[in-house]
C-alpha cells in the first residue's frame, strides 16, 4: 500500500484551454447564433457540424449536444470544431422556427460556407426527415464539399443520428449520402 507522500509524488497537473468563439446577433437578446467555434488543440484535424438550429449554448454555456460532440471529437483526435445550423434562430423547440426573422437568417449561409471551408470533415447531424425544403436549398453548398461529408451512426446501425439522442461510445462516423433524405 502506498503512503500519502508516495501518492502526492504521483500527482501531476494537466491543464488545457479551450478557446471559444461565438457569432451571435447583437440584438440585446442574442436570439440568433451563426457559429459556435471551439479550439482545443494545434492540429489540422477539425470538424464542422451542421445541425438544424442552435439551442442555448454560447461562449460559456454548454448544452447536451455541444458537450457530446466536443467529447466525441476530443476522443477521436480532433483539435477543434465549428457548429453551424440550417437556421440561426436559437430555440430549444424547433417548432418555434416559424418565429424567426428572415432578415437575420439571410447571412447564415456565409458562416456555413466558412465553417465548411475550414474543416477537414463536415458532420451532418440534423434529424432526418425534417425541413426537407430548406435542406434542399443548401444542397449546392453541401455538394461542393461532398468529399468531406459524414454523419453519425449509432450502435444499432441507424444513420443520420442527432448527438443529443442516446449518444454513447458505440457511435461512429460514416459517409453521408444525399439519398438518405432524398435530397
């Protein structure tokens, strides 16, 4: 059995820093998030994650989705990520997307393209079957980066999984296919 002095000599400090950058609409309420970017390493292996709409995560506050994606990417040797969304309107309920302001949504595509350009892979992580018309509107952008597109597959072999739903260590990344949703 080790004594306290031996155990103290075995303790080391592991200190890391995550730099977070968030692009929010400066409207007093921050109801539109265009990009959430986190960098924790020096490498070139980065991911852009494309989802439907942001919840409430910001530069300090995490939500389950951001936490799960960050942990997955850290565990798999990535050095950073950018999260972008089909819609920039922040809401915990996608049914509230009907309240979004089109004037504020128009510039969202610029942030999507920037995230896609900078990333080594792009993970399509929106829920399958929702908002097909809007998804088709950005198909041209997605096609430009087809060689980078991936999606999550869960332990039951289901693809196009959203990282807040049952996420665990059996999830993997597989190639994204436009036929999955009929895009």
